[in-house]
C-alpha cells in the first residue's frame, strides 16, 4: 500500500505541510479563506528542535493499535488505510493514548482526527506530499 | 468443519470474531448475547446520555457486521453451563450448542454492596449497560438531585452524562480521592477541583450507613437528600461458568498469553479474565476496552488454529470529563519501591512519570495529553530510558527524544 | 552609530489580505527579514536585511509576498548614478574593498545577442531531428593532424586521451566550499546521468563523490588545495586553473569561517584557516613552466587523462592560447568576463577581462592560422545562457561550453548575488547545515537533467534548421552566423559577416 513517509534529512521545518493539510481538509477552494485568522488543526505536524525537523502523520499501521483501542468503532481500516468516522467518535482520545507515533490529534470539534491520505477530500492525493518544497515527504509503496 | 461459540457479545467477542475470520473464513460462529443490542461499547452510555452519540451511531461495528462475518447471534440468551466433556454449551432457554472451540467473553457485573435500607430507595440504578442508561434517562428530570455512590471511572462518567440534564449531582466515595484506581494524591484533587467548578459535588472519605427512602445517612453523620441513586462501586468478573467446571479462576478467569484457560479448547477474553500486566509484573484483572479487544482478537486467532500471543498488556485509560482530559497508563511505582517519580504540575495540568530500573513504568497526564501514546509505547515496549532523551520527553512527547536512527526506522518502515 | 546613508534597496510588499501568518517566510529567511508580531498577529519585515533572493516569495503558500526594488532614489544623475554613489557610501563607511558574487551585472555588450543563426531554405534541405539522426556527442582532446597507416594499409589509431561528452556542455568549476555538498552532489549525479562532466573547482573532491570519477574533472589551482595522488587519479581529466573570468589576475580567498568539517578535510587544511589561493601559480611564470606542470600531471597519472588549462579571457588571449596549445595541454578552457564567482572584488569583476565571444573567435583563428588548432580542444564559458549561445559558440569555433550560472539557476539560485555572505537561502552557496539541506540533490539532479535535455533538443532543432546533423559539422562554421548592429571591427574579430551580407 502507498503510504506517506518522511525523510528528516530533507525536512526544512517550514511547516507548509501543516497548512496544506489544513487547507486540503477545509473543503474550501481558497487557502486564504480557509486558514486566515483561524486556528490550525492539521493532521500532520512538524516536530523538531534546533536544526532537526520532521513531519509526523499516520503510519497506517498494518496492525493499528488505535483501531483496537477505539471505544466507539469510529476508527477502522479501509483497504489498509486507517480511517475515522468522525460522526461516531466521542472524543475519548483513547487512540491518542494508544498511538506510538503521536500521529492522532484533537480536531476543532473535540473529536480525534488523523491523516486519511487525502483520498476523501478534493485534493485526491496527500496534500502534504504535493506541497513539500524539498521532497521530504513522499507517498510511495515500500 | 469447526463450530466456534462465543459466550458474550461485547468488545472481546467482536475482537474474537475478527480474530477468527482473519484465519478461518468458513466455519460457523455462534454468539450468545444476553443483551438485545448488537455489540456496542459500554463506556459509550455516558456519551449517549450527554448526546455525543446516538442510538444509530453507538454500534461498535457496522450493521452488517454479523452477517458479513457469518455469525449467528442468539440475542436474549444466556449460557448457564458448559458441558466440557461433550463440548457443548447449555443455554437458559434449554437448548445446547456444540462447540469445537469456545471463548468466554462474559465480561463483568456491577457490584452493589448490601446497604441497609437500599430496598426503600425508589430510583436506584446501575450504570453499566445501555438498558441501565435508558432506565436512568427515563427517571431523570431537570429537577433531579442525583447521588452517585462511587467516584471511579463509571461514577464520574455517569456524572458527566447527567451533568446538563439534572439539577444537582453529589458523588460520594469511601476513598479519600476521586478516581482512586487511576489517580494519586497529586492529581486527583486537581480533577476534583475542576469538576467542582462545573457544579459536581463530592463527599469523600465517607460511606453510606443506610438509606431511608430518598435520604442517605452517611457515616460522618451527614444526611444527603436525593431523587436518583446510582451505585457505581465497582464490577466483578463473571467467572462462574469456568469456576463451576473446575477451570482455574482467581479474581478473573486465568488465561495465558494465548488466552487459553486451564481447560482444553476453552478460551477467555475481556473483563472476565485475569492476565499478565507487564508494568505490574504479575497477573491482574485489566478491565479495559483495548485489552478486551486485543484479548478477543488473540483468542480468535488461536481458536482458528493460528498463533498469536498478547504479552504486553498494561492498564491504560483515557478519560475526558466535561472537557478535561486525563490519560494514565502502567503502574505507579513509588519511591519506596525503588522507583523515581517525576512531576511537572501547575494549577490545571500535570505530567507525572513513574520510573524504575531505567524503564518507564507508568504515567499520569492531566490536561496535557498530546501524543500520550508515545509514553504508552515506552512502557509497553520497555524502552530503556538511557536510549532516549527522557528530560525532553518529560516536557513534550516528541520523537526528538529518540535517536535519528530510531526515527528513521520508525518512520521509514512499514509497521 | 552615525547616519545610515543608504536606504534599503528592496521593499517587501506583503498583501495583508492574503497573508495567513503561517510564518513560512520567517522560517525560510536566513537573513531574518521576516518576524511575527504576537501582539497584533501580523508579520513584520526588516527590509534592511533583504537581498531579494525570493525564497520567501517562492514558498509563500498564498502568494502574499513580493519583493520590489525600492523607488526611493537619489536625484537623477547620468554620471553619478545611484549604484555609484551608494558604493562610495559603503566604502566611506567600511574602508574596504567592495565584494560581489556571481557574474558582472553591468550593461556591457552581449555579443551572443548580436549574432544571428542561419537556416536552410530551398537550396539545401533542413533536417527534422525528430525523424533523422542528429549527433550531439563530442570528444575533447588532441586530434591527429593526419591519418597514418601501417604497412598493411591499416589505420594506426593512437589517439591521445579523449573526453567523451553526450552533448557539448560541461558544468564548470565550483569548489566544495564555495558551494554546498548537496549542490556538488546534484552536479555529480546529473553529470553521470547525462554523460557529461562536472568540475571540482579548487576545493578537492569529497570522499563521497569519488564514485562519480568518470564524470569528474579534478582541478589543480594555485593553492593546490585538496590535491593528492588519489584525487588526480579519481577524475576523468585534470584542469590546471590559471585564471577565472570573474576575477582575472587575482587569486581566491575562502574565509576560515567556511573551512569547517568536511570542507577542511577535503581541502586538506586546518579548520578555521583561510584558504588563500595565490594570484599566480608561484611555479609558473612562463609557458615552459606551465609545460612542466602539464607533464608532471600527465606523468603522475600515466598519460591516461587529458589535461585542461583554464584561463580568463584577457587582452592578449590569442597569444596565451597559442602558448598553451604548445605546452602539451589537451584542452584549453577560456572563461569570459561575465563568468560567475562565489566572491570577487567588485571592481575587478566589473572591469577586468574581455567578452568570451571575442576571445573565442580570436583564439580559434589564431590556432588555425598557426596550424595548431588540432593540438587542443577549446571549451568556453562565462555566461553561456541557453542553447542558442551554445550553437553560436560552437559555430565560432568552440568544441564545448562550460556552464555554471545556468546550472545554479536550475538548482534554485535567484541571482541575488550575495554568495559571499554564506547565507544562501537556496542551500547552494552556503555551508550552514540547516541551509544546505534545503537543496535535495535528488531534485537538484532532476532539474539539471531536465535543463540539459531541453537544451539538447533545442541544439538539435537549431542544427537541423541549418541542415547540419552533427556538432562536428557545426564547429567553426562561421558562415552559419551573421552579426547584427556590429561595427566592422567587431565583425572582423568575430570573423563573421553582417546580416544581409
């Protein structure tokens, strides 16, 4: 399965992936309209210190702990992709407790959120990958 | 062809079904369900009262779950006996179901202490099943004064569920702090204070001597008036079916890492079991959803002839009450047990870590729960803390604390 | 602090309606132009620090930024122009030599733009490169002046060592130190991919890049930095650098602050010490001395590698080239006065040397006149900007071209001309690790390969139009060129007729 992989050797810590992610999942067609003056809730986050930086998003594990820990059944897998039905999520954050990668976060309305590879939004392919200026994030089969 | 029988229809049963089907897509599965609903997660009942989930969303799996997995569910049916010799389960309505492999996923039942005068209380509820929630919902009104006995997870989630729907809530507990199973003297008062600010009252280090109609007479002499009583003192594992036929039972049904009981072809999973707690180093009843699912899944695979071992169970809880998130995991090894405790705390948040033998054994996070799973994995994977920058981790659950080599491995590999 | 005489050269124009305060500009500017005002939740800019490298403009996700030249100008004066006056202010302030980077930006004549290329009409057919074979391969090195046969009538083939290029372009010398590891890796991998060569410059060869040896020209310059036996043997050819178009007559100076880690190791000098390349080679004061070095290098490498002698285009270049052609060198590289540099004194860059077009034409003519043109191949550089420049250079007599500025542009350079600061926001002319990583060599290589492939297509189209199907047939074919708006003298030097003649 194609997954998003990060290579910290090329991550510039520019945080563009976070903005591209938030925009892609906003449902709006203009980034300014989508993000100006708003708090960002990206599903990928850039971490780092000093001169090292790297982006973290869902690894889409073959054996996803978050799915096993989800109390509402909101988290599920779909052809290997780990997805979340936000209408079922009650925001208990058990998935955040479970994910060894720290890849899930809390969304604007208190439910959990995670990368779904942009397959359900208008971007159609991971926006973080598309917008990465230095190919530090790639979408590939490994 | 085999016939799998699962007694119980909770999360462990769902895990068991999925475990079996990951190996064996043919054989018949029979599920014996006491309740009339398809599998749902019991902790969701407070969210139901709160309005965060609805009956059409509460199902743990899609509507076609049983059908797709080729399961026959016997609703409103209880297993009353296991005929181990003939490999069959005797049901309450008189029939028997033969099994090749059996999984006990009977869960637990609320424990109600024998209070004096409890019979005189008109509106008394437990808070375990959806039926309980329906009954409670029916009984409450905006003018209700609710008394909850037990300030544990169930009691407080019940308080949250009722918070906007009743006039007042009083929670009392014998212990001197709330959530005594997961919080300690530093963190429990913070959460208590937060809940008090939201209008929930507490009466701790006190217990009910007797009930007199709508009055609870406390040991301290205090008298609490209420309209609705919820007892949430605790639960007991349902072990009888195994105990009766000589299987090894302690506080729960004893299982090994493959979820086998001491009896051939009989497995157990979920809240009714007692298994090895990695952080504690001994057997415990770990009545937790993740555990139930993984145990069920593990049992399922082994029942179907596969091989799967679940040997890194630890207690872990993530609970949000009225917007305050608390995450805890592992065991709280104290300094007198040779452990080291690290704590960063301010008025509203806290991060506390319990370390022993160079390993993280447990943590308590109040409010600051971001990426808590990174801590959980340190416990479960028994990562030597000398290989990470633990000072940084205490501040912030970040992969910066790991070597770039381990980051490359974790983020570059398929997992 | 006295009065600041100079108003900032650029203005940062931020469209507040579009700015989402993502702070990408702030994080990407090594000059610290941008900052975030927490109180008012807006971005601020300090224009005094802006060098107009366009990094922020390129990365701004909402296109909220642009950098423009400030219109705050001194009173107009055709003699005392703005730049001239500002340079005086700077020197009055610092007392120092002005430093600049990249090529001469002054409005000097660009002869390439005054030369037009011919095309076939009626009397000879043009060639469609999509349908017919078209050879862009070239070989550099000494060519035999006549065919010799043995007693059986077989051709005696004893060629001097040759460089084979898939197209008549090479990446010219840029040292590891002046440019980054990732820039070098991009050039090396692209050269390998394209079947051409790149050049180490005078910085030695990083151990990681020995594997690209077949596509590497190793340079020996006046400082002899990084030169050792393995180094000489690693490359496909050895270049003796006598001069550089951007700064003829002077040496080089890489400040000690850039001599860190691998750069120091590769140059074989202590960390923090200045790398000073003397103006002359102190063992070369004559053509005879040069011959000694040429043969020393040949001796050291078993006569297997062609030796290139690189000189800047200066006034008596034809005579110098004639001497080099007799020194035993296999290839002469001539660098024109618009060539780039990582740092050079401004006065020298802008005032010393001559245009490559004139130098090439006169060298080619001189070597032909003296009957020694086959002794050497000629490579020219110093602002070769596109495929047409290459075609014109070949027609004027060059065997191949050296490109560097164009290659850096492909890697992301925006010609802000502040390489000397070491804060290249594009990760090219810097050694700061957080900036170096901005150039992913995988992307760099792809872009270089794209550029060269595009040029190769264009070269084929231009040649096909002239009815020529190989570089070999174009070389020195000045009949294919005409001048436009040039004086008789210029036409005479270029050896071409005026358009219409």
